[in-house]
């Protein structure tokens, strides 16, 4: 695949796509709102609106944003658990949305998901050993003994014992269940895992354990993560790069250190200033946003953030900024930041 | 007492089924009901070994005899042994109940799962079909369709027709229950997880969703058997059901429409009547207890 070098596609970051495991190109997901007598589509929830990014092999891309900004939808659409409206996803150079049933099933071995809620992500009527072994079974490992061995190995790997295999989900704590969910996703030895807020339902003390487990597993199995979260501290701990979403759009995408040290987009700045600091004497200027998140049914024209942005200028209300590489490796979609950087360079 | 540092292995887990069974046993009526139904089933299955007489054989020397040691429930006007006829009749009644409900549960479950899982046009079609079937008064359509079905099955045996018709007309209630449950369960993360693991739609429906529907399904099946037995008895009483000389509880009671038998030979119709009542009441007790036992909100 040749590099188009137009400078505003994040996939051009490394000059080549050879080491990209996943490329998401203008992904769109609209949910129709039906109404009236004939159930015609009267409006659309623009959950994800033209999102483009790529994830390199072995990397962790964190995806952050407020509730309802479309993070989860991005994750699930990539895995084709929800049909997309338009756009393209290349996984391992395969066009995920154009695969037929058999090809898709084969690809599912390589891409898995870990869920947010450990209470609803395990079948309550199935012993957890069976849940963990289900992927192996549906992909043709019919030999019960072989499957059990693989399940036991996986359970031990995530810190559970083999006698746990025969138990039901209600007998486990939240942290244990999350480990079971991780074991289930890992049993097929995938290359890529969407972690959909995997620790936000857990106690803080357990969060660290699960995060470290995820990091260890990434090292051992050479995994690539798309890590969805709303907790910036968690994202800082685990990510190599971070994408920030606002009302269905990716507004900033940059290496972790750049995001936390020198954010370009005002929304990222606001998010960062909302991180609580464990020092009550510390005084700092917090950037507190006014107003509510606009509805994704009827997002603001121009930059979607202009209604709440303290720096918004006239241009922001009419023209939509595109995601551009404003500093090396750091992409942002903001007119104001773009102007500032051009001025400083001039 | 015990050393706190020794890791204690927790007690073996209780499966949801085991917990339901424990709650079920708490209801005395249900346990009695289960016992009575078991007794009826044993009588029905073992009828050829338990009854000393052929239920169809006339014995004109012993006509219309009240209960004696030889004939426990007496004999009818053609000298047939009423006890033999009652337990053979139980065979028919219980079989009609079981087969009709099996048919109804199979259709209802599959229709409900498909309807809820696929949604859209499929769902609309199945639900409108249930509306159509449920909008008929059951007795009328059953009476009308039994001769037709018997003809289609090309059998003189109306028992098959009764079972088929009851089965084909009672599934919509279950289909709706299952559909509702499917709509809830298919959105859960564990079904999405199965999908993401590559499980087929059939596997998602039958391995992950169906077990969540077992509670309403079992309750429906229990009450369904009782209803089917009553329906068969009602139809036979109206002369549309099991045809004489084959005994069924319904057509034995039907003979009491003759004033002479009603007044002078009560033993010929009291026995099948009591058997019907005991069976249906017992099954309903079981159904009630089952409904409480499988309700996840009860302890």
C-alpha cells in the first residue's frame, strides 16, 4: 500500500502501513431513529462520525472520551459485532466488512473483546470452564480433554485455579470474573483485543491487578490492544498512544507523553485538568467546561466542540476542522491550535 | 477452633437447578402433587399388568355391577371392568397431554427464539401469526379442525388428530414468553461475547439464550399438560374427542349424559372424573411451586 503523504491522515504517521495491524478508515455508525406511522427514519444518532486511526502491532492505543461519545461503538464496529454504516476497517490487510461468514469466523480467532461489566459478560448458566473453552469448541477443538487442558492453562495464566473451572459465575468476585473474561478472550490466542473499559467496574485496588495482568499478557502473547476508557490515569498507565473522542469524532491523537504533557486540543486540555490530584494544597487553574455535551442526533455545525470551547473563534462555528498532524506524531482537529502553530513557525 | 491459616476449600457450588429444586421441595402441596402424578403415570404405564380385565371385553353376565372385590370400580352396562377402563383411559389422557405439550413447546420455543433473535420482518410475521391463532376461541377451532386433521393424517384414530390440533394451537403463548426473554438476553454481553468468539447464530440461540428461557418454559409445559388433559376430556365429553370403545376419561364421563347412568350407575363416571380432577389439580400444584422455585427473585 502506497503512502499518500497528504499529511492529515494519522495512518501516514509512520510512512508505511506495513506494521499497522489495524487501520480504521472513515468509520461511520449512525443509528436510525424511527417514528411516525410508517416507521420511517426521522433522524439519526451519529454515534461515530468518520473516525480514522491505525494501531501498530504490539501497541496499545487508548481511546478516551465522555460517556456517549462513541468509544464503545468504535470498538464493537471494528469487530463487526455491530454493523457499520460506512467506512473501512483493515485488519492484517483484510477488509473486515467485506468478508463472508466463513472468512469472518476465521478472523474472529484473531480479534477478541473484553467487556466492561464482569457481571453480565459471563453466561450465568454455564460453568466458567465451558465459557473459557467455548471459542476453542466453536473453532473445531472437539476433543474434550485437549480443550480442558487448554482451559486450565488459560485459567492459571490469569491467576485462577483449575478447580474453579466447574463453578458458575455467581460464585466469583468482580475481579475474578474479569480475569475469566480475559481468559475467554485469550483462549483463541488472538492478535488483537478490544478492551472495552475493562477496569472501570472494579475496585481501585483490583484495577491495578487487572491492568498489570493485561500488560503482562501483552508482553507474553505479543498482543495489540485498543483500550477504551474514561479514566485518564488508567489510560496513561497502559497506553502507547491516546486518541480523544468528542461526540463521535476523534479530536486528538498523539503519543501518550505528548497528550499528557502538551495537549493541543482544548477538549483534551479540559479533560486533563479534570484529573484529581492527590495533593489538597496544590492550586491550579482548572479548565471547567460550561454547558452540556451536545446531542449526537443534532451535533453543532463546524467544530463540534465550539459550543463549549473557551477559545472558539468565528471560523469554528462554520468550518469543521480535520484531524491534522500539527506536531510530529501529534494529530489534532482544531482551528485555533492550527493557527497558533502556524504563527509560531512563521 | 480451626486454624485460620489453612486454606479452606469452599463448599461445592449449587447450580441454579439445584437451588430451584431445593425451593420446590419446600412446597408440601407440590410434593404431594408430584407423588400423585407419579402414581397416575405408574398406573397408566403399567395398566396391562395392573388391570385383571380387558378394558374392551364385554361380560354380559356381569353387567352394571357396583364395586366388588373382583371389579374394584364395578362394571358398566356391557359388563366392562371400570377400573381397567379408568387406568387405560389414563394412558390416553396422559399421552394426549404429554404429546400435545411436547409439540406445542417445540414449536413455541423455536418460533419464540427465532422471532426474538432475528427481529424485523421475521419477528413481525411470527407475532402476527400468533395473533391470528390466539384470536380464535380454542374449543371452536379445535372442534372444527379435528375431522380435517384426522382426514389429513388419514387415520381413523382421532387421538392423533387431537394431539396434533392441541399442539398446533397452543404454542403462541409460549412463543411470546420466549420471544420476550430472548429480546432481553440477546443484548447481554455474554451473547455478544459468544458472537465475538465465532459462535453460530444457532449456538447463540440454543446454548446461551434458551437456558435463560427454561423457567417460563417449564411452567408453561406443566400447566400445558393439565390444560391439554382438560381439553381432551372436554372434547371427548362433547363427542368430538377419543371415540368409543377406546376409553378416555372424557368419554367415560360422557356416558353420564344418559340420565339412567347418571342416577343408577354412578361408579362408572365418578372414578374417571375423580382421576381427572386429581391429575389436573396435582399438575397445577406442581406448576405453581415450579413458578416460585425458578423465580430468581425468591430465595
